[in-house]
């Protein structure tokens, strides 16, 4: 089995939350908080204080073409927001 952390989420909001030691990652739907914490501690050598998870629903998309209308949906995914202990930092661009 590969890593539980599929990708880091690098957005403006998460860049602001870095100042309060919070980082976000995309994780599998069946991953729980304990597994996510162990994976982050092992991979980045930091201590995890807390984890919040949320499921993000996929959006409905419609595309109009010359040949007709196409409807689809983006995929649903799970987000884990991790808060680290005081003094710990993750450099996402270096470690991923």
C-alpha cells in the first residue's frame, strides 16, 4: 500500500493557515484520523496536535459543444486539516 497522503492542498487560505501550524492534505475516503496522524508523523517527522477531516462533494459540470451538451461530475474527495505541535513546521514544496 502506498502513502495515505495523496497530495498537499496549496491554496491561499492554506498559505494563511500555515502561520498557525495548520496544513491540508487530500486523503482516501476510508482513511481515519489515527492513520493520517501516524502517516504525517512518520513522513515529516513532526508531532500532530489535532486533525479535522471533511468530505468534499464533487460538482456538477455542463459543457456545451457543437455536437451537443455533455454533463458530468467532478470527483468527490476527502480533506484532512492537520494542526502541528508548537515549533513544528512542514516545508511542503521540499518534502512532496
